[in-house]
């Protein structure tokens, strides 16, 4: 079917307008992305970059702000699963400090010569809870997850997440792992695990106490005798050019003030060296 000159002209004009709008939108989108990344993915020169386990998402921002107020040194945090962050350090990621959710990954990095000698230290011990989101199912004990009403149970992947390992160990020791294993949905990190329950993709999640905000649903403590202690270690990255600032951050984290912040967020304090 042939189109008349006027119809062709109208089509071309509309196409031009749409093209210009698309280009304008693309430019604005890219500028927005650059603005956002400049404060997170691309730290300023002199900023201290801390690779921190996902369970520290609520605790470290406050601790970092307190550290900055005292020292004037700005801190940028990169949160993620301990295994992923360790792998990034092995691949040369520009981190200054590594705060893990366990001790194993820090020990391995130290053994490979990727941490500054003598900087590996325990900084906290985590607490595991069974969290039920607001307006959801209720439970009076951990064993209640075996009920049919609990169709999906969120757990961090035990092969990469220390809190996931502690969860599986606890459920095995309670003698209910085989009953609920088919219900389990695995998160890449404890943050994603919590998100599963928060968004209705699971009825319950096993997460660190440190990720539970006051008044946000309900939770039950998992008896610490059911699993190995969730000791969390740190180390300064040997390739870091901010060794002095990194040491100051570690010293503050291990100080009574730093330990008090962690304790208020749900961690068990460790003795300072």
C-alpha cells in the first residue's frame, strides 16, 4: 500500500521527535548513573575502602561515620558475600580493609600473602536468629518451621555464607533438617536471604540478628550451642596504599567504642588485642 507525501512527512516528523526524546532520555540516564556511581563505585582519592560482609550492612555505616568524625578520614563500604569479596581481593580489587563473616577466608588470604602481616584479627562474633516478617506466620520455637504452613524457608547458601553453614548445622542438631530441606530457598548472601522473606518469597529466614531492625517482624534466637561460633575476622589488604588509615580504622573497630557499636547492633564483642 502506497503512502501519500503528507502521511510520509508526518511519519518522519514523529520518528524524529521520538528519536530525539530517546537520545535525551539516554543522556539523562547516563548522567544519573555517573552521579550515583561517583559516591559508591568510584571512591574519591584518599577515601578508605572497606570490603564488608553483608551482615554488617546496618552496623558499619554508623561505625564508619563515627570513625570519620574522629579522624576526618572518609570511609566507603562495599558490602557483599564473604566468598565473593575474598575472590575480588584475589583478583586485585582496590580494597583497603577486608571484614569477613568468618575466619577461614581471611586466613586463606593471609596464607597467600595478600594481607599485611600481623593485621588479621577477630572483631566480632555473630548471632543467628530465625526471622519472621511483619504480618506473616508466627512461631514459638525453631521446630515450628516443620509445619506445613511454612512452605519456604530462606537460608544463605552454606557453601559460601557462614551464617548459612551455622543454620544448616543448627537444624541438623535439632533433628529437623531432613524434614525442611525440600522447603529451603538459598540466598547468595544474608541480605538476599532476608529479602526473600521480606518480599513474601519465603515465610521465614535464618539471618544474623544484626540485620533485624527494631520493630521489624519477630525473631527467635537460635541456641548458640547448636552451631560453631560465628567468629568474624578482618585483615588489611597488603596491596592497599592506605596502610596508615586502614590501621586507624581497625584500631577504632577493636576499641571499646567500636565494640560498643557492634554490640548494640547485635554482635557479641571480642576482647581487644
